[in-house]
C-alpha cells in the first residue's frame, strides 16, 4: 500500500509530466541515447545509456528545478528562491533561476568541491558556504527561507520537481520504444518517481529498477516499513544519491510504481565509472554510474532491451582520480606494493628491472632511506603499478619473491 500524507495528496500524473515537457522546450536538451556493445554482450540483450550527464549543468536536475520555479506565482518569484546542495541541484536551481529572472541563493557545505561552487556562481546564483555536512547546510537554507520569505526549492520532494524529472521517461520511450527495463539511480527518489509516472502510464509492462549505494540505501528499509525512515549516517562516494531519508512525495510513487530497488557496493560503483570512461567515452559521476554498476553486478537479472540512465557527470577531478584508481584496483589493474631492499647503488634500478621483465607499468615510486624502522643498510620502496588483471598481480608477487624481495604490503 502506498504511503500518503497531507503533504503528498497532490499526485503526479502523466499530464503533469507532459505539461512539464512543454515548459522545458528550448530549455532542457533532449539528451542522447547511446548503445553499449560491451554491456549488451554482458546482459545478452541491447543496452542503451541515457546520457543525462550531457544535460545542461551536467545533470537531470535542471528539469525539475526549472519546472518548480517556473510554476511560482509572481509574488513568490519576487521573493526569490533558496536551495541547499553540494552540487547538481545547486547548479540546476542557479541556471533555472537565471533563465527565469529570479534571484537565487544557494547554500553549499564549506567543503563543497571548488569546481561545483564556481559553476553555481557562474550560473548566476548567490552562493553561501555554511556547515560541514549537507544537513547543516539544509537547516541554514530553511532558516533563510523562513526569515526572508524566499521559496525553498527542494531537490526531490515536490510534485513539480518530480514532473520535470519525469520528462526523461518520455524521451526514453520515444528513443527506445521497445525498452523492457529502465534502470535508474536513486537518492531521495525524485528521478525514479518521475520516470515511473511517465513510463508506467504509457507502458505498464516496462520494468523500473532503482539503484542505491549500499551505504546510503534508505529505500529498502523504508519500503519494508511502509513509510520513509531515516538512515543514521549515510556514506558513499556517490554524493548525488547520498540521501538519508526518502522524500514523502516520491516515496509514495516509488512504493506503487517502481518494481525493484537494488543496491551496489563502492567497488561496483568504481568499476562502473571506469567502464563508462573507457568503453563509452563518457565522464559520469559515481551516482550517475550506479545503474551501470547494477548491470555489471548481476547482468542476468535484467531483461532487454535495457536503458540505464546516466543521471549526471559533475565529478570533482580529485575524486575522479581516486575513484579511477579504486576501480582499477577492484579489477586487478592497479597494484600498490611496499618492500625493503638493500640501500646500495643500483638497487632501485635492479628492482625496476624485475618489474619491467614482468611487464608491469610503474606509475609512481616512493623511496625512503631514513626512517627509525629501517636498518643502516636498508631502504623502503613503495610502488604503484598498472597491471593487467588479478592473474598478472599474482605473477608480479611471485616475480618479486623469486628475486629475493620481501613484500611488506
């Protein structure tokens, strides 16, 4: 049974989504649907990628933000809008407000990545840095709205926002009318709810699968309880879906229309991001790669044709570097080793010769000669290596041991 309160009495309908699409004409791009031969072979059926990472502002968030702000009364627009976000929603609200001539104030955490802060300012919003975590930032934005009369623009818990996100579903059915499964990442649930409203009204046979990060999976316990419940400390690299509690409005829709909610690990998210970059040549943030992670984890569980929604591409370059290395390590393509050797001329060159003979690519070398843990004639070397997979990693370990080296880690 769907969860309903006074806050969610206004349901979202196909007509709402169609109206949102008219409103977004000339504002949001109709993003490409790209086929993936690698994923298609893995699943055993056609797999397509819906590239919302190529949307204006780099994510689907512009759709819902624009529809919500465009629907405000003249006096509400005059009071301005306020939002709280660490990234995608901030940029969507900033651009939507700029296009509609509405003043926007966006609260962002003090530790928000600088590229996202700069982009939000460049789109025209006034940015205020407050708090260390999003909950503190959200509280500051709500206090600002109460004090100034500015309209708070929620990232997912409003019918207009959900209707805007649902336009992705209309595009998918037009671009891939034979689709049997749509896979979409979920945080608060606005995108999945919007797509479900549009798709189930037109093609009730299409299976909708939501995907959450294991460390921030608020929907499985909420669906089990029949109401939104909060996670204490949601944690995942996928900040776009790091939400501790489902929205009231999307929860009711997800409960009714989404067929399944799956979870993926951090290793699976890393591998998916790496695959999108290497195989599809698409820059995708971890949250945007979550549907691909689900396909990689259990390809046999998806009937095709499958459409995986890449919801965003706003990934911080520093995080991208870390995630790529994590993904390579998870696939056995990146190896960090630490070992000790005799500190004498040519010792490091000899070690590198062993690695070269084993066909390892040395990415980085750290050579320590002075440390209380080391003997007078010892040196410690840490190496980061690019490898060809788990079997090659094992081969490198054997080659080092056979050459007389003791691997510490």
